[in-house]
């Protein structure tokens, strides 16, 4: 993961509620956020106008962009239940699956029409991707 410019702010509404503003230059509008399945301190966000997926370490309040590659923005995300993989659908008909152990992207795939939805099997070995035209199943 590459580190880049960011800014965060913190405002307290009252003593029981804490609000944190998470911002990253060039990462808006945010189209989707997804909590890491194993905990409460890591989440991912994406933007249709940004080709990077941003991981947010909420303990350190630090954004960590996954490699910015030339290409379309990201419309939605889905963590595998095992937390081994992170699915990222691009605004065109392509998508990436990130290996969360190394943060390397598996080979990029394209489907017929933009990705509309994705669902992982409970064991994280199968992925179902719905596009405008078809359902696609993958075995990892």
C-alpha cells in the first residue's frame, strides 16, 4: 500500500459520542464502504472518481491507499468472509480481487456489462458476480 496526503478531523457531539471525519484528497464522492469482517478498526472505501481503494486504520486514523492504477473508479467493495480477499468492482466492466495477505491484486477480470453485485460463499472460495448481462461464478 502507498501512503499519500490526507487530512482528518475530530469533533465531539457530547461526551458519549465521538465523530471522526475521514478524508483523502481525490477520494470523493465515496460510493461504498465495507468493514473488515474480523474487527472494528479497519474498513475500506471507494469512489467512482478514484481508481484507488482506501483502507482506513481507525486506531491510527490513517488512510492507506491500495495501489493507484490508471483506469476507472471503483463503484463497490465486498470483503470475503474469511477476510482473505477484497473484491473491488470498477465503474467499467472490470473488477479486481485483492489478496489481503500481500495486498497484491489477482489478475483483473472483465465481465459483460458493469458489475452490479457480488456475493462470496461462506468459505470464501467462490465468488458470484452479477453484471448487466449475466451471472459469473469464480473459484479461488
